[in-house]
């Protein structure tokens, strides 16, 4: 049975609207097995070909907490207008988007559950209109070491 994710808007557990994000959430839950979170190695890019260009992987570093975009799909380039792979979030060129993203990441790490949000705003002179979901990954089964992000289609 597919469990929901935390809706950023109201904190309730529910399913995202996007069929692709529901499918990604189901895949993530299957990869968890008996563990709280899957490892990065449990996620096979071949299994995600239905939305691979809309996936990003973000490393979570601690002491102090920082985020590095390790791998960003090609869809994001079209959305953002620049290549984000390898960028540290503290170097993100748009201040309001950076804060929104870092806060979203922090809520995922602290809440330890998948989260999703619907964005329909103008921020930093860009129209943001999409549904996005964050899924935690852990190499040691406890500390969230990576965030897998999926973005729904337009």
C-alpha cells in the first residue's frame, strides 16, 4: 500500500497530484525494504527512466549543515536556465529560491519523511509552477546523507 508524503502546505500526510511523483514515491518505499531509508545504491537510474531528466540528487553535509547538488537532470537546466550540477546551495544565484530550497531540505532532514510541495509563485523574477518531492536516502541507515528530488511535469 502506498503511504503518503508530508504536504509542505499544511503538514498533512497525503499523496502528490503528479502521477510520476506517486510512482517515484512508491519506488522509494519499495527500496526502503525493512529500513527507514534506502541507500543511494538501492536506487537504479534505469528504474527511473520515466522521469530521469527530472531527478536531482543532493548531498547532505553536516557540521555545519550544507547541501551540494551532486547530480541534476536535464529538465532542471531548462527550468533554471543554468547547469546546477556541482553547485553548493549556499552559492545558488537566486537568494529567495536558495532560502526556499534550504528550508525545504532542512524540514525533510529534521522530519525524516518524504515531503512534497506545489509551487505556483513568482520568485526572483521567475515563474515557479510545478510539484516537487523530496525523498531521503541514508548510507548508514540513520543519518540522511542524500536527498533525491523529483519534479512533476508541467
